[in-house]
C-alpha cells in the first residue's frame, strides 16, 4: 500500500476503500491519507477509523473530518480525538459533536475554546460536566450564553466568576436555583 501514489489513493473506489484491512489502511502514510477525497470518507468503517495512527489522523484534511458521519465518529478513540487539530475540530458538525461519547468529549476539553456556539450547544449536559472545571473554564462569553438549562445545571460548579457575570438572566436563575439546592443538601 505504501507504493501507491497519492493519485492512485485518490482514485480508489469506495468499494475498494471499504475492503481495505486494518493492516492495509495502517500502512498508509499521512501523505497518502491526506490524498483521500471527502467523497471517499463515507466508505471508511468505524473499525478502519479506530485503526488510524496519530500521524494518519493528523493527515486527514478538515473537509475529510467534516465528511464523516456520526456513526464513523464513534470509531475514533478518545486518544484519537485528542489528536485532532483545532482546524479539524472547528469543522465538526453538530450531529458529530452530539454523537461523541463522554470520553471522546473529555478528549476535546483542551479545545473547548475553539468550538463554535452551535458545537457547544450540541454537547450533551453529561459530556459538558465530564469535561470538568478546566475545560469549562475555557468557555468564552458567547459559549456561556449559549448553554441551555441542562448544560448550565451540569456546569454550575465549574463556572468561573467571569463566566457567571456573562450569564443571561435566565441562566442566572438556574444558577441561583442549583446553588441554593446544593447548599441546602
């Protein structure tokens, strides 16, 4: 497989791509992986995606990442999610974000600041809670204002003083209610 040129990689049919073994796919260089077209990405199985190395994940173009389905995203390990660049993370669709497991979402915690408002809104409340205080502290004003009530409840103990100041009136009510309930228990 290493002998294939980037032109030959680009010419692989989806049937041929789907038939590659994990070993064959693993033998491709990052440059060869980079040659895959977005139209070829749907052919990769979650098992094949799970076998990608850090170098190969880095070789995927942002448009390739954007072409992956939520089911394919499930193939990425938490470690592989951590390999994604800020440019790759920036193109994740809301359906892809919503499909992340909690451990995959935690792997994104260092890049939370680079998520769009729509991407933050797509995070499950449990995922946001799992990201933890360090990840939540990276949320900017627009991201904090976009949090829904379930997300607010999940993040309430991790918000910084600045983030509390950025909250909308409705969010501040949820914050006060949750804090009151916590202090009463």
